[in-house]
């Protein structure tokens, strides 16, 4: 009986871990028109932005930088599909975090959506519910924007193409 109880507790704890498979694997599973930001569902956080007059390669490189600079290890990066997936280890409030950056180009505009999922906290040590250490999508997008500004300055071109939620940065 004790063995079954221990197995049940172990499986319950494992079921609370965020996994890369819990994220959309293609941009087809992402709603770029939802305009949802912040916590959009239990243990799910989203943010999005639009870049104007930029090539997809620059945005893809910025997305790689955004994930890495935010502490994520990139597990999948497909330029053709416009999908990057990453994993972040344990933090003060998270057992683990996974994040996806999705890039969809349409004419001169390129939409970027970031979705992060945190571990489900059925904690026995105090942090019960939906808590996280950071605003992961905002951190990733901010690091992307910093990368683009830095690259624009390095190339001696002003970053006028950078718009954050409709306002130029």
C-alpha cells in the first residue's frame, strides 16, 4: 500500500512539470490576433509584438538571443517554420519553465508571439497556485528588442523599424 501511495505522489509531482510538448509545435497552433498578454490561462503567460520592415533572419536571430539572454536553453529552432522552443531550469518559484517564440511574416510586418508555460505548483513547501519568478514573455521580447537595437547601431542604421505595441522605440 505504501508503495502505491509513493508511486501516486511521484506521478502527481511529475504531471506538474511543464514540457516542450505542452507548447504549440508549429505557428499553425498560435493565434497571432488574440492580443492577449500576461497570464492568459493557469500556468500560461503570453506576449506579442510586431516588427516592421525587418527581415525574418534578423528577427529569428533576435529570438535566439532573447531566449538565451533570459536563461533558456534552446531545444528546437526552425527558421523555416518560424518556431523556437526553449527550456529554463528551476528558479525560486518554478520547477521549470518552457517557452516558445513564434514568428509569422506578412508583407512588411512580422508578428512575434511568445508563450511561456510554468510548472504546475502543487507545492508542499508553500508556493501554492500560479506563481512564477519572472514575466518570461516580456523578458524574451525585451531581450529581442535590445538585440535588434544593438545590431542596428552596429550596422550604423537607426532602429526606426522597431515598434513596441504600436509605438516606436
